[in-house]
C-alpha cells in the first residue's frame, strides 16, 4: 500500500485556491499542507490499530487446559 501511493490534493476549495496562488509565487507550503492532511487522515486508523493490538495481546488465551471427562455423553 505504501509503495503504490500517489500525491493527493485533499483540500477545501478555499485552501486549494490559497495554496495555488502561493505556489505560483514560489512558496512550498503546499507540500507541508498535503502531508499534514494525510497525517490527520491516518491518525484514527493508527489509533484503532494500536488499541486492537493491545486488546489482542491482553485477552488472548494462553495455555488453555481443557479437562474433558472420559465418560460417554447420553443425550436421551
């Protein structure tokens, strides 16, 4: 997923117009703005992944001992 990424311009119309005018003047804030938006997009997924990993490590079963009787089970 990380190898096949393309730059994304996920900005509102006002932000895009402001950044476009700044880029024409030679400013490089557009790259930082796009990276900040992508960071804010990825943060919730990262938080859910960390919580899921901690939950998995905490609640997984370790060395479960199943003691089953040797008697036959009669259902009638």
